[in-house]
C-alpha cells in the first residue's frame, strides 16, 4: 500500500484504467493508493461514465436532440437489445439526434466535421497550422510583450465567463510561488455547444502551440488538457499533434522539463466550472470551491494555475502574429471574433466564426435560415434561458444579452420554431440541471428538483395525486429562483432557473392552462 497521503489524482485514472466502478474496485484502489475506499466510491459515483461502465450506447437527451427525435433513437437502440442510457448532452448537437458508443474505437480521422464554418481569426475551415511561428515570436519578445498584446486585443474568456485574458495571465505570472500550472478546459458540456470539439479536431497544432505560449509566458511547470470523455477522437488528434511537435523540435523556448498531461473527463457538466475541474483533476468529486482564493493564487494542488477554455487559447497565436489591435478590430460590438454553435430548427447546423456582436438574424443567414417559423432561441446554451423571436436583432455578445436578462455563455445557439411547446423545452433544460447539479449546496440541489417537479405537475396534473390548477404549479418559482441565484456556490445553480423563468416571462400563454400530455407534448391517449 502507498502512504495514506498518496496523490488523489491517481484515483480517477485508476478507475478509468480498470473500466469504471465494478465490484471490488474501490477496495482495490484503496490498497493501491491509500485513499479510503469510501472516497474512491464517492468519486466514482459522481461521474456517470464511471458509475455506468456497462452502458454500450449513450443517447443524447439535450434540447437539440430531443427536438430531432432522440426518444425514437433510444427506442430503436432498445429494440436492438443494446445496453443503452440517456446522456444529458454529448456535444454533437450539429448531428442531432446524437448517440455515442464509449467502447468503440475513436472516430479518427473523423468521418465528418461540423459542415459550416466561416474564415476569420480561427479559420476552422482552413488547414491546420504547424509552423509554430507565434511560439517563436513569444520566445523572442518575452512574457510582458505577450500579456501586453492580450490586453490590446481585448480578448475575454470564450468559455462563458468573459473575464479578460490578460488579467488572468498577469495574475499567475506575478505569483511568488515558482511552481505554476496551465490547465486547458476542454470539458465542454453546455447543451448546444460543440465549438471546442471542432477546434481540437480541425486545428490540433494550433491548440498545442497556444498551450506552449501560455506555459512559456506564465512560467508553468506542467500543462494539463482536460478533454470531455465523449471526445475520444479529439484526444487522439491532440496526442498526435503533440508527438509531432516534440519530435520535430517545434516547441521553441519551452523547457523540456515542462510536463504535458492529457486527461479524459468522466461525465460531469459541473466540471466545466474551473474550480470543479481542479477538484476532478485532483481525483475528487467535481464540486466547485469557494472563492476567494482564486485559482490564479491557489489552484491545482494548491499552486497558482491559469485555466482557459480551448477557444480562448486558440485565439492567442493569431493575436501574437497579427497584433492585438487587429484582433480587437474584428469585433463589432465587443473585441474579436466568436465561434457560434448553431443547432435546433435550422437548415445548416454547425460552427460559425463571426464578429462578436453578430445578431441572430445574421447568424441564421449563415446557417441557411429557420426550419419553419421562429418562436424562440437560446443564445448561450441551457444556462442562458430563452429569448423570443422579436429579440432576433439583439447583438449576440456579453453586454447586450446581459441587458435583456440572458447571457452569451458558450454561444451555443439553439433555435426553436413554433411547433415547440415552451413548457416542454423548459422541462428538458430543468431536468438537465437537476441531473447535473453536484449537490454540494442546498439552494441548487433542492431548487433544481423543485423547478423540474413544478413543470412536470403542470404538464401532467393528475400524476401522483398532485393535481394543481394551471399557474398554481408555479406559485413558488420566483422565490426558489431568487434563492438559487443569490445563494448557490457556482454558476450552475445561479442560472438553472432561467430556462423556466424566461419561458414563463415571454410565453405566458403556454403556462396558463393545464393540458394533459406526456413529456413529448403529445396527448397520451
């Protein structure tokens, strides 16, 4: 047995290596690592890919996939006698209804990529760039110049928070502690979002170069790439690019002692939150930490850590080669370009790079238009709630969407036509948050259940003897939503009520009268 203080980060890797949570595994890993068996079991049951190792076929029940017929896909899978289960989201909204077989070999080279992109700063439609010219510039001009160019560019976090990148980089670099880490958050789990998948598949060398630039700038000892478990092909792409870059001596200026670690996620949306991701990388349940201290001061293994999203990092090389002011000028209402994910009732789902501040009207023109008549849209994934069709000309950026009570988030735009019952759409999102809440804080743990149950009672008034007339089902929604927003530890609980409250605000007529039906919106008779 290893000492009791053995590194916990070995736990999840051991569970992955041994095929997930199976009989006797918790005790076996305890003997191997010294971590108590109860903690091993607790960590394993937190992640649905480890908790359910025998599932051979996951079917997505995210909003875009539900609209496209995921229930019928599940029925066909069960008829084929496959061990199947629903997944909250698979990051394949552009090919809805999506499914994934975890025990199959990674699809690499990918059979297909998102069919629509537009060439700007990231130019996902072009070939991968492997010159590593920006890294050479970084090595020549030094960290202060790099951080200055980031400030000039106005680049903010593209994962959803929108925090200025140069401030994060400068904070980590300024720490007295010499051991620092760089973590790339590629565990994208926001329903409606699949942009990071496309970057890693199309431009893996760009990603590796950007990480090398980040590590050189902040003086990182280790680089960790956390890729969502469903993105096995993206992991293969990055591994191959890293092997080439090392073998051909492309990592100019980066000390050979800097370690590179690729880690696969295990199925937990909450690990998209940066401190929850750190907990997972340390082998624990992915529960968000209280802040402060912030990761820039006390991060991975207690050391200063820079955490950035894939898209944010991928913007860096072009900024260094062409200048921060060039990137800033690409934006319309705010600096730079943005990768917008478009799915739902749209002719050409896909990833579109456009000036930050493009409107939905313009984005739909890129995507071939709406299938049917536009009723509503979700501008930034499940966390952003819903906006009505008359908001089609609101700029899709951080400030304008905040002004109308929504958010840009990860820019996962889901389009809903007028065939959608908005109470059903709200229920799909509410169930997602209920299943993905980590359970750490009561406002989120209880609130997500209350909201989901309220919608279910409204849609099925006679079920379980809890019949209530129409709007009475929602009598406590405002109070619950307020408590979640004010007292939840992280953004999940703070935003989880928005799909329901926004749907009720903009589509009140659909929440006024009970209509007996099942969860697909069909009359059960």
